C-alpha cells in the first residue's frame, strides 16, 4: 500500500513538472510572438514615416541671360558693388563665387539682355551679356519639411525657366496661399526672394525691368541653396 502511495506520489510530481514546463513553453512562445510583432512593427514604422515625409524633387535645368557688371576675387568688393548699384536704383545680385560675379536682370533670350545692357550703359554702368546655366536636379527630399522645401524649389524653378516680365497668371492667383506657407529657416532667403518676386507689380516701367531684376535675385538664392543643400550639385 505504501509502495502504491509512493508510486502515485512520483506520478503526481512528474505531472506537475510537465505542467509547469508546458506553461513555461507556452508563455515563452507567446512572448516570442509578441516580440516578433513589435519588432516587425518597429521596422515598418520608419519606412511609413519616410514615405510620408519624403518627396521626389524633379527640377529641370535652367538657362537664362543676364547683364554682368563686375567680377571680383574678394566678397566684400562684390558686396560693395551691389550696394553701389542699389544706391543708383538697380538691384544686382552675386550669382557665382570664385570669382564673385555681380549681374543685373534675368532674361529668356540674349536679345532682351542686350537691350537691357544698352539701358544700363545709358546710366554709365559698364556691362556685358552673360549666359547662365544651372543643371537639372532629381533628388529625394526627406524630413518634416519635405513638402514645403519641394514646393518653394519647384515654384522657383518654374519661374526661372519660364521667364517673362510679370508673374504668370496661375501663380498670381495663388500668391497669398504660397506666401502663407512656413518654410524651413535654411530656406528663408529663398522664400523672401520668391515673395518679393511674386508681389512685383506688372512691368509698368519697362525701362527698369524691375521684375527681371528680382528674378535674377531669386536665381542667385535658388542656386545658392541647392549648392549648399545637395552635395551632388557643383
């Protein structure tokens, strides 16, 4: 009898051990599944964020003509030239470095630039026509401001490729909406140049070509920000 009781006790202990092991395995298995799901979701989340916060930027190349008024090795001298011209009523811009090149006005064709050079010559400002080219850009913009960055660059590129003497009608109708957008701090100067161009009144005084002067300032900022922001642009 004692023998049977001992045998039953061993069986009970054995069953208890098996039960504990089974519960442990089941708990571990569920835990493994949970960790796997969390890991999978963790891996998927950044991809979703990246997709939501990234834009493919496709900007065609730019080709324009301008009136060059000076070339300098020192930045300060170039800035002094810009200020000198401003005091005379002209809005110049530094459009390249090494050397620093100062110019006024942006035009779609060489003939228009030549006519503007004649106007400047009448003001005793020595100029010569210069062709400006900037390459196309195809790039993925990532980050929380991807949409805003893409928008300001796309609008600027469009204006610089389709050069006229006033804001295109489709953009003029959306000026307030465009200017209400908050852009990243790094793009503040480009945004300001775009804002000034968009509110430039129609070419009432064609002798001054105010719109085309503001357009070249936009080009200078556009070129600068892309050169700084996208390492593949030289």
